[in-house]
C-alpha cells in the first residue's frame, strides 16, 4: 500500500503522497528514470577511467603473451591505498547523495556524481577481467557483458514480481542486514586467506544477498515512498553490487 498522506520518513524528508494511480506512476517513473541515468553515469565513469590517458601511460601488464598499457586511473587504484581511497570516495559520494536527497538539483547532481565515481572505482576490475577474458582464461568469454545482462534480467524480473504481487518483503530486513555483514566479513577474511574458491563462494552468496535486497528495497519504495533520489540510490547500489558479484563469478579463472 502507498501512504495516503504526506508523512515523515526515515530519510528526513516528507514522503511523497501517492494516493492516486497517476501520482504513483509519476513517482515510479522518476525513480526508475534516475536509476537508469545513474547506470549511464557509472558507465561513462568506467569508460573514462579505462581510456583517459592510456596512450601516455607508462604502466604495463603482461598476461600470457600480451603486454597491455594500464590506464593511469586504473594504475592509481591497483595498490591498497588506491583501493581504500576509491572505496571511501564511493561510500562518501552515496552518503552525500542520500543526505541531499530532498534538495532539488543538488540531489540529482550528487546521485550522478556518486554513480560516476563508482564507475571509475570498478574500472580496474573490468580492465583486468577483460584482459584475462581475451586470453580465454575466464568462465565466460565476455564476462562484463554477460554480468550486465544477467544483473539486468535479475533486477527486472525481481522488480516486476514485487510490483505485480504487491508483497511486503520488509520481513527480509533482519536477514539481509545480517547477511551483508557476514559477506563483508568474509571478503575481509579472504584478503588474508587469498583463496580463489572461497572468494567464488562468497560472490555466490553475494548474488543471492543482493537479489534479496532488490525485493526488499523495491517493496520499501512502493510503501514508504522515500524521495526519488534516495530510492534511486538504494536501487542503484543493489544493482551495482549484484553486477560486481556476477562479474567476480563470470570473470573467475577456469583453473
């Protein structure tokens, strides 16, 4: 059900009144429009990181018989410091977008800026997996394309199911929160273990986790009607993490 009148929600801004079918449709169009343009912004960020200054880069990598130049923005994120800084920028960017979700113009800029940064952040993963795929060393011959297609299909299917069934998936909140911390802890643990099999297992759990988050957040959006930018942030992060875990699985080495 949708709220029948404006009320305060957990984002500190009045929830959108969605009493009529017209306002519901307008609200959902805005949310999913922002979600779509956020994905485009992330793709632009990834392309920028993958191609900007490549010709002038002095960093190279050898994979099999192939020697490839590493783009500057990819090389900067290859070390631990670069990875931590990149993660901090992504986390900070989306935190700001959520805080600014009720401020016109600024909220949209913050959302797309954060999405752009997340695209830059994922560029090293895309770069190295693409090179491995060119050598025929990955499970999928085109892991980036296939991960995006699978993530899109899963997102569309779960969203459609939630909207058509009108089920309330709020009961998943506790399980998903616990699962998130378990997966995060497992990823940190694997930094020290360095097991490819364990990493693949964690990625598989991560796929299930964020499929659950899509159900949960879609249900929340339909009932609580947070500001459109806040709703778009939730959906984008669900899709982004699902894509990353699928890319980890499809980009893993055949060996």
